[in-house]
């Protein structure tokens, strides 16, 4: 319950968003330390510098489509400041803010397929985004490629298990939101009211 609440509720902004100050390694480490992926399970502080050093800062504008359903997924994004809206079939299933991430569901899927014997190339072809993700405001992301994430997992195995837990929690949350939307539409239809989703 506590973990679900942490993943479902955005953290306060880092307060440095207007300056776009995450270009320094120390600022990226501080931002990552506030991310659920790096604080649900212990990550050695010495590894945080290495992880942050592989990341790229990405700025997205309000209304910008960050990820589209069906597009290839080969990066993880960690929200440092701002917020993102996740939609499935036109239904908003989650709003993500500072400390939250996207891409972990695909990362876990690809990793599981590869560990099960599928080639990396074939596994990557199955890795597509499951939601449209749109910036609600100007948003600052830290991007970690899947290739770099696998290197991190080798050094910090807890990272994979945390991403796996986060993916499962997000999946359940999205399914619950979709079910609630369907129930609401059904109840409105039964009442003779047309609902536009």
C-alpha cells in the first residue's frame, strides 16, 4: 500500500526546474536519489555517480508527446521536474511527477525475454510503449538507455527488482483505472447518458 501510494503520487518539484540545472553530475545524483527506482531498495552511493554519469537530460515542452502507444521503447525516463500524463485508449490512467519514471514495464519485458533465451534483437522488437505519454507542463527528464540500464543491473541487481516491482504496480494501477472507466461508461449508458471518453 505504501509503495503503491509512493508510485502513484508525484513528489514535489526539485525546485531547480527553471534553471535546467541537471547538467551537473551532483544535481543528477540528487534528482535520482528522489526517484522511487533508486530509493525503494538500497543503491550504493558510489554507483549513483556512475549511473547519473550515463544519463542524458531531456527537456520536453507542455503538450509534447513524449511516447506514443506502439512506438519502440529502448530508454527509461526519470522525471526530475514537471509532470507527464499517461493515456491508454484516450483514458488518463496516471499522472507522473518528480521522482517517478516511465519505461520500466518494457525494460522488464525485454530483460525477461532475453533471460528466457530470446535474442536481444527479437526481444527489442516486442518492446513497445503501452501508453501515450504527454507533458503536462515543461518537464525535465533523465534518460537512461536500456543498454546502460543493463550495465547498471549487473552492478546493482536491486535496480532490476525495483523496476520489476514498479512495473507490476503500474500495470495493476492502469488496469484498475481502465476498469473504473469502463464501469463508469457502462453505468452512464445504463442511465441513458452518453459519456465521451
